[in-house]
C-alpha cells in the first residue's frame, strides 16, 4: 500500500528518540571531546548510562540484521531513526550506529572467520572498542587506482608498507581495516588490492600527525605510516585482489545513514533560522515579513523536503530490492545532493542571523564546513554525479538518423498516420 505516513507502531519509537536525543544526548556535544574517545573517563560516566537506556528500549545498533542481534528494521526505518539521531553529534554512538564502526562490522560479519568475529566483531558491536577504516593515501583519495601502499607475502604473513591519511579515529581504534596493493600486475586495476584487518598495536604502525577540521572538538584524522607491519595471512578479508568488492559491502548503507543525519543537521539550522526571523525586527517589520527573507525560507523548506523524499524513496527501494547495486544510481544521487542541501541552508541561516551568524555561539559555521566534509568523505560529489549520469544513460540508445524522432514534423506525420482517416471523416 502506497503511503507517506509513518507506521503507527513505529511512531512512538521515533518520538522517544527525538525527545531523548534533544534533551539528554545533545547536551554532551557541548561537554565532551571526540565521540569516538571511549577511553575518556567522562565517556564512561556520561555516555555509557545513555547507551544502557537505548539498549533497554531495544533501539541499540538497529542497522544490524537479526543474525547479529539487531532488529532487521530495514533502510526506511533506519532512515527515519537517523533523522532524529543526527540531531546530536553524540547521537550515533549513543545508539550504537556510528561510522566507521557500522561499516566495519558489516565487513567483519560478511568476511570474518569465527575467531575474528569473536575477537573484533562482538566487542565492536557492543562499543567496547572502536575501529578505523583506511584506504585514502596522501597522494590521492578520489582515484583508488593511485593507492601505493603494498602488502607482500612472506610465508604465512603479509608485510605492509606505505602511508595512509585521513584515517578517521585511528588514534582511538583497537584495529584497522586497511587496503593495500598485493597484485600490482593484475590485468584489471580493480583486482590489484586486498583488504586486511590489523590490530592497532601491531609493531610498525605510527601515527605521524592527526588532522582536524573546523567544528570538530579534537584532531582525529590520522596520517599513519606503515613500516614492515606483519599480519597473519588469515587477516586478509575477502579474497586476494578483492579489496574493492569488500569495500562496497560497507558503503551504501552508511551513505544513506549519513544523508539522514545531514538532513537532521540542516533541519536544525532551518528551525533556528525560522525562530530568528519571527523574533527580530528591522524598520518596524519582522524579518520574516520581508520578501527576500521569505524566499530564503521557502527555498530552504523545499530543498529539505525534496532531499528527504529522495532519501526515503531510496531507502524504500533498497528495502524492496535488498540489493544495493540495484539502487546505486539513487544512493549516488543522495550522496551528491547532500552537501549542497546542508551548505545552502547553513549559509542562509548564517547570513540571516547577521553578526551572530558568524560567531561560535551558533552552529552555522560548523554546519557550513561540515557540508564540505560530507561532500568529500566516501568520495567527492563529482564522482557520485558521474555515477548518476552513467546509470541514467544506461537506459538510452543512440539513434542512427540525422533528425531525432521527437521533432515536431515527425510527431505530426505519425499522429496523422494514426488518426488521419478519422480527421478526414469528421471533415467530410
Ligand atoms: C572529514 C573526513 C574524514 C575522512 N575519513 C576517511 C576515513 O576514515 N578513511 C579513508 O580512507 N578516507 C577518509 N577520508 C578521505 C576521503 O575519502 C577523501 O578525501 C576523498 O576520497 C577525496 O580524496 P582526496 O582528499 O585525496 O581528494 P582528491 O582525490 O585530491 O580530489 C580533490 C578534488 O578533485 C575533484 N575530483 C577528484 N576526482 C574527480 C573526478 N573523477 N571528476 C571530477 N572531479 C574530481 C573533486 O572536487 C575533489 O574534491 C575522509 C575525508 C574527510 C574530509
């Protein structure tokens, strides 16, 4: 049955999440450092009790399938949940669904041995540890064929050498999932790299520097040097040369959840913008009564609704097909429009708040920078737009005539061939 209404049985859960996130979780954003710093004693004191409440409510790690102890909610419900969870930067970790641990757990569930699952997957799902997913290298991230880090087989071990960067949360991670070139001469460039799971305390791994971006409380994106790092052969995830296939397991669901959290951040900016516009006056009128302000409000609302519908439709399609490849075009479309929606709404909120808008008292500069972050992480916007165009064009074939069939004179000829006798009969 086609419907835009939320499932009435699920609505109370969404209401609970909204209230819980706004009243109990969001205050942490102003008190604690990185959400992944589970080693901070304040994390134990403040975050663990909230996680326990989420577990008691049955809303912990809902992205997991039932085989891993999750609810198997499906993407549509997850999208609606993330729309609320994303109202706080601590939301995902309190609900057990923070990246990159979510994607890494999917990889481990799919490719890990029973021992690897016991050692890494179980504590990861319980948020007793956090992890790092690292493929980007200093010389190039958008083009994975530029990656140079190598893994060379030595008996029953692999030896890893090279550099990774923007390895988010490397400094807090218990283990890394890392991509390295094992088969440089493979015919297909996409069959040259393999994926490994590596404990963070393995000798030879050094964090050279941590980078941060405006709005983040701590520098957490590691430049990591790998020097003769030895890992047992069984730590390869998936087959040799299958790194790109393994990486795909994690990306699509994550992109969708990011999209709804980005929508949440943009929605918060929009709510603050609207409150300000009905509260402040200039030249005897509310700002809300000025037409150019109204245009910005209308454009923002429409952008938010369009984006939300696209994400929800994509989530619904993913639930129908249960195959991310089948909805690749839609996922890339969501990923490509997400930065612009956040950017435009944050920019309008900032500008319409006047001087207050550029200060650190309001979240608009953070949201603006974050719009660039979401346009880069998991691949830049341009690359996703190329995917959309490529997928769209698969449905079209080139014509072998000079003039296209849709030219008016051709349309008229065909219409007359079909209805000419009838017209002549009427005329007679
Ligand atoms: C906050 C943050 C966290 C991140 N976390 C991680 C992480 O945990 N693990 C990880 O492995 N990586 C991570 N990344 C890295 C991210 O995946 C890369 O930044 C991204 O893939 C782009 O690579 P690059 O930075 O090397 O840019 P480049 O490859 O140098 O590209 C620069 C720009 O060139 C343009 N461009 C590139 N390719 C094309 C193209 N084909 N067509 C048109 N234009 C193009 C785009 O405008 C692009 O932004 C993170 C990035 C950020 C910002």
